[in-house]
């Protein structure tokens, strides 16, 4: 029987935090608490409203593309719930799993609900990675000198070619094999989801636009956190650093959002000559701002529990939104 080793992923985040505390001291973490002010918190919460709505709309587009009905109101409520769970539970993805399960059960198709969330998150990460590559290559930063445009663009082309080849192979196999095995059935499902859920002509422009808006919002929040932490570097220099940290934040190796974010910020700020402590302080302020911005999700959870008709009746996604 295979053992559950999911606990190892949050352990990585704890190790990263322990290493940072050893090298920069606990003072860098505690000092960030003094930098956080009401204006920064308010700005972060306001930006979070926009990013949450854009992310929810991306989910609506993907879900509808997969044939599952989802209203924007429900998506926003579930997205806030998901954010709160992500910043309070280990791993940083349990909130997304929860909203996928709830959406799937409400629509009578658990697999489709989970896939809609998985594809929605994947689309956002792909857009983030693409923007990060171009920002690191094109914007003035010490990172661009250590990662030249040639290797970066070549890597992007190789990844694109590999993805295109995989999709093409899946299409050919799905058409030629009459009794497909599990890998082929999975390939068929992936191709079908890509065609309808992401690459449909009525879906992909909105998914790309909303994902870009989400990246812009998170980047703006990072810049606000950097200013609150006392970092005075030009915005053009901070942008590629912020994007690299955002990519690290997507790794499911954190403890309630903490770990890779602080490690990546310490590294890129140190490489940029802004000081490791400045990177840690910015990441800590960003984490605190993200927690405050997710508090509407706690209200969604509390209202859903209060309005639950019976203990044995699950609350639908729309019920949570109406509550």
C-alpha cells in the first residue's frame, strides 16, 4: 500500500523558512510587521478585488467551455473561499481543490468540476510564465545579464514544440486506436478539454486577457509591498523580480503560502543588489497583505455554515454565494 507523502511538500516550505531565519535572522521577518500600514493593506485589498473577479471570470469561461454552468457571482464567492483556505492551510492548493469539489458536486460531475479548476489554474500559470520570460529578458535587471535572450527564447520554443507534438500525437492515437488504453483515454480527455475548455474561439481570448489582468494585479501588489518594506528601487527594476517571485508562489511546496515566496524573493533581491533582507521583508509584507485580502473568504465560509439547512445536506456553490 502506497504511503501518503503529501506532508513532504509543506516540509520543503518549512525548511526554506528555517534556512532564511538562520541566514538573515528573525529580525528581518519581525521588522516587516512594523512596515505594514493601513494604506498598503487597503491598496492590497482593493487590487485583490480586481484580481479575484478576473480570476473568477477566467474560471467561468473555462467551466462553461467544458459544459458546466457557473455564474460569476458564485465563482467570486468560491474564489474568495479558496484564497482564504490557501493562505491558512498547508500546501497552498487545498482551497482550489475544495472549490473544484464543491463545483463538481453542485453540477453533478465531480471530475468536470476538478478539471475546470485545474485548467483554470494551468492557464494562469502558463500566461504568468510567458510574461515572466519576456520581462526577465527585455526589462533592465541583473537577472537579464545572467539569463540571455537566446537560451530563454530557445527554451520557450522547445516547450511549445513539445506541447504541440504531444497534442498532435494524442489526436492521431485517439483516431487510430479502436480500443484505447488508459493513456490514450487520458490523452483524448486532455485534447477535448483543450479544444472546448481553453482553446475555443469564445474562450481563449477571455482566458488570456483575464490571466494577464491577474498577473498585473499581483505584480502591482508586490510593488506596493516593496514600497511598504522600504525598497526604493525603480518600478522597472522591481517588475521582473516580482514576476519571478510570483512563479515561485505557484509551487505547492509552501506552508499556508509561506516558504518558496520568501526564498525566491531573498534570491532575486540579492542578485539585483537590493539586499536579501529587503527581499524577505517585501515577501513577508506581501504575505500579510494577501492574508488580509483573503478575509472575505472567511466571511463566505461563516455565512454558508450559518445558512446550512441541515447537517446532512451539502451547500451548493450557488447557496454559498447567496449566503
